[in-house]
């Protein structure tokens, strides 16, 4: 799904809620928060458009990738502290892969636990 910037985050959230409708409440909310955090980071620190790919294995996991990032100047540590803390606490694993100012944000949430 293309993400054209912050005004389109609501559409991504609606899509995720529909995708996760059959998951348990807490796991579903964790996945929603993690994907929303990734998308918000992309909107804040890179130029749109991006491609958001969400892989959902019902009852097992959600993996989100945001590709096609063309980064603006990378922020200092302070603006990233809260979003990175959210990713650390709620996702099973996450990573940022930036090469030559292009990159991918990835996170995975365990739905079984």
C-alpha cells in the first residue's frame, strides 16, 4: 500500500484494524501501535511516497516493512527516544536499514504470546 505522507496514516490504521479484526485485543493493539510508529517515523524523517507492506499470519505474527525511504537529515537521539522505546517494548524485533539515504524500516510483532 502506498503511503503518501502523514495525512494518509488514518487510511493505513483503518486497513490494519480490518486486517487484525480476528486477533486478540492486546496483540492486535500492539501490532497496530508498532506499525503506526514505523509509519510515523517514515513520515517525519523521510520524503514520501513510501511503500508499506504488511504480512499477517493469523494468530502467529505481523511483519511490517516500509520501503522506498529517501531520508531527510537524520535527527539527533532525543526526537527518536520515544518511538524507539515503543518499538523495543512492543515488537519482537525491528531494524532500520539505511544505505545511501535510501532505506527500509522493519518490525515484527508476535501475536501468539
